[in-house]
C-alpha cells in the first residue's frame, strides 16, 4: 500500500517518464501537436509502469464490476476517441485518475467510501472527461522541449518515492520532485479550475446520458470533503490535492442539477453488486480490527449472507477460526447457491487446511461462475496438492487468461508445470512471475533455464517475446 506522500509522486513520475520522450519526439518531427496514436502509446507505456509499481486487484468479481460501471459511463460519452480500459488499485486512499489513451484507475478506498453506484460513476465520468477533453495532452503540447528535458530532478525524486512507498524516503522524494525545473512540470500537470469545470460539465452530461442519477457526482465530492477533516492518515482523500476548487464545483454542479428534469433526480441505483464488492474490500483490505468493528456494530438480525461472509473473512484474518467457520456455515445455510458465498467459503476451508470440504465448494463456485478467477485459482492449487497436474494446469491457465499479469498466478502455474515434468513451461512461467513482480534477476535466471531445454520454434518464439518484455521492464525500473 502506498501512502499519500508516495502515491501521487509515483503517478506523476510514471506519467512524465512516458510523456516527456513522446512529447519531445513529436516536437522534433511534427511540431507541437500529438496524435491519438501518440496518446495510445503513452497510455500503454504508463499502464505498464503502474502495474509494475502498484498493488493491483486481481479478483475478477471486483474488477468486472468496476469495468461494467466504466463501460456504462462510456455509453454516455460516445463517440469516445479511445477504447477505455479500467483497473483497480488496492489502496485505501479515496482516489481515481485517468490518463491519455483511455486508461482509468479506481482505488479501493474510493469504492469503499461511496454509498451508491451513481457516486462511483460520477467520479469515473469526471475522470474520463479529462481524457476526452485532452486536458493533460493539451498542457504537454504547450510545454516547450527545453522544459520537458529538464525534469531529471523531479523524476529522481518521484522514483525515490515509488521505491520507498512512503516514510522519510518518500518525503525526500517529494522534495526532490518539486525542486528545480520539476516544479514547473508538476504544476503543469495539475488540473486548472477551467479544466475541472469542463470535466464536471462534460462528465455530468455523460453521467446523465448513461442513465445515472446526476446527484451522484456532487455527492462523491461532498464525501471527499467530509473525509478531509478527519486525521491525515491513509484515508485522506488525495483526490482533492490534484483536483482544485472542490467546494465551488459542488455548488456549480448542484445549480446545474437543480435545472434538470425531476425524473433524472428520481433515478434509483441497484447497489446490490456494489455492496457485495464493498464486503470483499472491507473484509480483505481494511485493517482486520476495523472491519470486525463494522460487523460488530451491525445487528446480526440484519445481516445478509454476504455480511456473514465478510465477518468470516475478517475473523479468519484474526485467527479466530472457530468463529469464522460458524460465520461461513451461516452464510452457506442462507445462500448455498450464491457463487460468491460458495467461493469464499471454499477459500476459507482451503486456508484452514480442510481440502476435502474446500474442493467441493470451489468446484461448485467455478461451475456457477466460469469467469471467477479466484475460484479457479484456489481450485487449481488444491488439484496440484492432490497431484492432479493436468486438471490443475488447465484451471490455472484459465486464471492466467483472466488475469494475465498477476505474478502469483504465473508462479503457481510454473510450479504446477514443473512438477508435472514440463521443464520449459515451468521455467517460462516462473520467469513471468519474476517479470510481473519486478524481480528481473529471477526472470532472467528462469528464462535461461527455459532456453537450455527449448526445442521447438514455438518455444524459441515464446522466449523472444519474454526477452523483449524483460528488457522493457528493465527500462521501467531504471
């Protein structure tokens, strides 16, 4: 988890690492204008940096939900110049950001803080408006080549903050970033009041066209302002530091909404999936004591099956296994055919060492939801422990297709293949585990082992592709 001091410098640094060379190239060859192809290239490169540096959520139940909300917002923005791609970052900050090329990142802290889907969609609509209106790119186009080439101090500071993830090193990194020419470039990338007003205007339009209640947008900003007055812990909404004038923007949005048809304000959200996602985030990613306090404060007579699941996950984290088992069995008694309830119960029994109970639950969950990466992941691990390598590899490959850049998935797939006698495949995936965990020495070691046993042209082509990825990741880590 990144701290407030570490996260924004990390984002800014990554952005400048890919923006500065691209913008300079454009200035050299085509003047000051950047094409959509340039923006797509920047977005792709930046996405690789973010995935290497941040703790990405791999639970497809969470990421699919967010992707569907994003896709719905995009329907209100057509035509959109980019194919929008979303990801979820496991971080308690109330934050979200989008970058050129149509990449948008939602923090778990934001998902946890909202009470309706319209509120979550409001932030997404606002962020995508910054992209569609080309606010960052427009500032880059106005920036002169000499300034873009004078960001060494900023980048060094940012990378120091990234590596440390907080604490004194991150503070030192931030100080370096804002020293010298870095300050001018950093200021350029802050959104202006005019940018924010336009993003609010365009975002609100897309929110309404997508069928959401427009009040969701100002309500989310109000939630952020409320949290601003709490302590300066990791829950501080860093969103406010990069999006100025929030109070004035709330007034502007409310004035616009007051003039809209009453029917827009009467739109109701179906928050069932949001609430289920919030249970997963609260129980798995919040401090366990804080999560348990939430469920202790809620009357058990009002518990949903997912509340029992959340309580069970939290109690398991606290090593209160008997109580956790009681909670999971209660959830199963209430919703034995709910794939998410069944999945989480299966994971619980896997973790406490009851494979016979776990395997039946995980098989059932995987059948009910064939795209659930978590159910397949734990099922494959159980099958590997039972030396059912063919089935284990088959299921772990499915997981790999669903979350292709998860280092842990590659690690387990590599181990399964290696234990089954596939030395090449085992080392190939262990190398990818090294790539996606940014342990490049490990990646190179396993790549060399795979090269020693490679025989077919297909295997040699796979090694060439892996080598290119390792070289690209090495550039990110410089």
